[in-house]
C-alpha cells in the first residue's frame, strides 16, 4: 500500500488502520463501479488496472494504479457526479462510507491528500 501516492508518508499505524477498514477486491473489465446520479456508498483506491470516468456519457478521464475515486459523493453527500467503469481487470481497495469518514478523522495526512485531490477535481479545467 505504501506505493499508492495517497498513502505515501503514512506511518505503519495509519497503514494498518487502512488495511483494517478496506476490502481488497478483484473486479472484471466492464464492471460499472459508480453510476452517475446514484448515491455514493464507497471510496475506491486502484491498486492495478484502469478505469474510465464518464460524465453525461462523455469520457472525461482515465485513472490507473495509485489513483482513487468516489470521495466527492461521500464528502458532499450528493449523488455520484460520474460513471466509472473498469476498462481492464482491476485490483482495488474499497472503503465503505462510514469507514471512509473514520479514516479521514483518524488519519489527517490521508484527509489532507483526499481533500487536495477533491479541490483539484472541482477546479475549472483549461480547455483542451
């Protein structure tokens, strides 16, 4: 887990806490992990594989190992803002909503990184 940027700099204790809260799962290509407009119930951290991110049916991003998603709906308590689909077989850590809140409260370094990524994702992007 230490190779995942979200966890770089975390203490052994923080890493153990993440391991207790997360479930490691293997998912097939084509699996829809989040559906735009539905409630958010979990946070994903990609260990291996890639996903596509679509908003209103348009591809907006591709994420790979070390990246994460699902935080926006959990933090804002609003519906998912994107549909995320596995484009390859995946290995991921999945943390439920309640466990995600516990992690943010008990691990300030992780909280800071998640909030920083959230701010980056919500900032206006330059036209391509």
